[in-house]
C-alpha cells in the first residue's frame, strides 16, 4: 500500500506536475537562438463633435539572436544579443497611403542573463549607435491643439493637471500594449521566473510600469503605484503541433480615473471642475510556451486592449475618446549548437610572411 501511494505522488496528474519544481532556464555554451517578433497595434480615436472613430494601424517586426558565449558556475549565461533592424509599417490614413520603413539599429549587447530570465548586467558593444532609439509615435499628436486650448482656457488647475497626466501615462500604457521595444519592456527575454518552487496554479508578480491608482481601503485616495504582471504556472500542455510544452500565463489590468488623482494633488472640487472623468484602462494577457527541458521560450502570444478619454460635464460625447488593441507574437525560428565565440576579445593575428627561422 505504501509503495502504491509513493508511485501515485510521483506520477503527473492532469495538465501539470504534482511535485513542486524550480523554473530555471538552462543555457548551453555555444548555442544560438533565433527569434522573430511581430507586433500589430490598432488605435481608434475621435475628438470634439466627430462621431466616427478614426483608425490608425501600426506594425513593428524584427528578428533577433542570442548567442551564448559561456555559462558561469551559478548558471548565469553570458549572451551576445543582436537585433540588426526593426521594420515599421503604418497603415492607410485619410492623408497618406500605407508605408513601410526599415530602421537600421545594429543593436549589439553583451548580457548576463540569470536562470530566472533576468538581465543582471548589460554592455553595449556599439555605444555610439545606442543613442539612436527606435522611432515611436508622437504621443502629443494624439491630442488636437483645439482640445489643448479648450482645457487651458476653460478648465481648472486640476483639469490641466489631469490633461498632463493623461499625456504622460498614455505613452507608458501603449508601450506596454505593443509588447516590443527595449529589452526591459519587450518579450525578447521572457517570461520572468520566481525564485521559489512552483506547482500548477502558483503565481508571482513582476512590475512593468507605474500609474495613479486607488489605494486599497482608503476610499478615493490615490497614489502612483506599480503596474504588475501576475504570472501563473499552468503546467505541462500540448501546443498546436501536439508537442509537450511548459505553459506560463501573465495578466495585467489597470482601471483608473486621472481627474481624481489630479484633484488630490492640487486641490479643487468636483463641482468646480470642467472634467467629469479622465478614465485610463488597460488589460493584457500573454501565454508563454517553453521548452520542456531548457525552458527556452518557444512561443509567446500576447493580446492587449485599452482605452482613455476626457469626459466633460453637460456633454453627451467625450471631448476625447480613444480605444486600442494590440497583438504580438514571438517565435523561436531556430536553435543550433556550436563553439562559444568570445566577441569581447580580439581575434589572433596571422603570423607575418617571411623572416624568422629556427
């Protein structure tokens, strides 16, 4: 009877393992991982008396590689990360046709990546070009000049502060909705693992941004707080190709009203304010498929949605209303094993011809 019970505890049950396990990414010196990332983003907006939402489509795609130089005793891998280019595709608008632009980046970083998938050190091997950041949308262009002038002329101090907060935090939220960009915010090296062992259903958090939010148990009082992804270990599953993978899911949610925070900062009452509300919302979900043995990311599928606006008193339609959706995928295109290459040391020079002797 005892042996039967012991065997039952060792066998997997359902979609995941019964016994807790440590999530630890295993790198091999000389291996090269090649990925393709593609992000699609749709933004729809209307302002003033316009009834129709004006759509704007945008896409970013790029390839990147991770070449493992060596693996240290503590499992930290020294990795050469390279991203040569990024392609930006802007959809049709009323003013212009669809256009595509390839931006040469030549990103080349020497990274130390820990077994929990955290970048613990970073060295730019092309420091001059590192100053050239990828192009991004001009967020101030989201708001018309007439809207800005109306807020400045008719709004209270709190209204003006809420407008500035929206301008500031919208860029942060839409950056998260894209899921691509700098190493610290993209999905290139993901997901982040916990230090503790996990079982199916175990959760942990990782901060990805900040925004004003209500403090729990303190009424309407707000403070700038973390925007966290809550990760959940889903266990062993089969992907669309019928192969076993380890699945981790990450979810983030934000639902706040910036006018409340603005009034808290500078004073003023709701009765004197021109604004009724300045809502900012964001939801995201990412499914990570990981290799059973190495825990390398095989695929990441991410979806996001959100909205923001400015509603004024006595008007049926908001002064500004914007809604957006994002969809991003990152796929492992290839993995090869070879000899480690130390890119930080110069190659030996060939001996000179002629001269010398024994």
